C-alpha cells in the first residue's frame, strides 16, 4: 500500500525593523477558496492563502521523506522570495504563537477561521467550534496522510497511534506555551477525515523550520502507519494518560509514558 504524506502549515509574518505582527491579508489577497498558486510550472501543486492573521501554505503529497523535506524547503523558500519581492520589510515568524494588537483584534478578518469541523478519535465526537478567541493566535503544522483505509475504525486507530508516536514526542519538543493553543484546539486525538485519508491536527508549526524535526515528523508518522510495535491495546489502556499528557503539555510524563508503553509492547 502506497502511503503519501503532506502538510499544511500556518506561519505568521512580522516586520523586520519594527517587529510588528503583519496580518497575512496585507501581503496576499487570496483565500482558501481561491488560493494563490506558486508562479512556476513545476510548483503548480503548491498553494498559499489567508488563514486569519496567518499565512497558510500547502505542499503536494510526498512519496518518501526526501520529497517531503524538499517540498517544505521549496515552499518556505518561495514564500521568502515572495515577501522579499513585494514586501521588503516583512519576513516569516518562526514562533507558533502571537498576540494581536487591539486594532488587529477589532478587525473582522481576525475573527474569521477557515477551519471546517474536526473530529476527536478518543471520544468519537466532532469538536465544538472555538468561541472564546481572545487575543492570541496560534499556527498549526498539520500532517496529512493519504492511504486506502478499509473502515472508519481503521482511521480512528491510526489517529490514536499518531498520538503515541507523534503527539507525545511533540510534547517533549515544543514550547510550554503550547498549552495555551490546546485550550482551544490541537488536542489529543484531533483530526479531520479526508477523502484521501486524514489530517492529523495535533501539532503546531514548531517543527517546520528545523531539519531534524522535519525528519522526526515524517519518520514517526510512518511508524504510526506501520506500527511494528503493535501498540493498539496498550494505547487504549493508557488512554487517559495520553490525553492528559498531550493536552497539558506534560514533558516529563511524555518521556515516561512513551517508554512505559514501549516496554509493555516489547514484553
């Protein structure tokens, strides 16, 4: 079975000199329904568009890690060139969380979200829409998996394995402020069913600017798909611990829990 891996990434923009947050709508006019297609015949499967104050980009599905990594680098490089050509004093922000000014919060565009409802694999329910938006905005680095699944239950099991292989690892690597994001979305088990497979929505974009992290995200996604440890039963047993660890960004617990589940599987 061929597995395709992709990602959609939200990034923030900031002024080089004044360090002010620059809303994406000030540098691009395209929305999700009419995305900007990269201006190169070889890059026609790359797109970007406004996502609230952030700029979101999508890459084509990758058949292997080298393609996945290359596509991310291509997208980041293209956006950097785009900003340089059109907005001399604007660059990409590597942080996943920003605080809006009062003026930005009062702009109706900062209240608009592109997200369709997502689903939670642990409680088998759609997540309620975010209503208490507040002054912070967060950027995601979601992982897309293209594969043929025999049933919805198979998709649910994979999302739970992703929480083990990828979600727990992300807790040990991300910033403590991630807990603010997970009060609203990106919680354990969050995903969106797709015609081609699924979108795993737990990760922020903390990994997107680090070469080693990109490798880890791809490798751990494939580990979840192949699951040589056969961890399904153990994951269900440790359900509450996994959810608590990811949602509360408990770094110490993430390390302990990962090892404990792995040991039980090996035994």
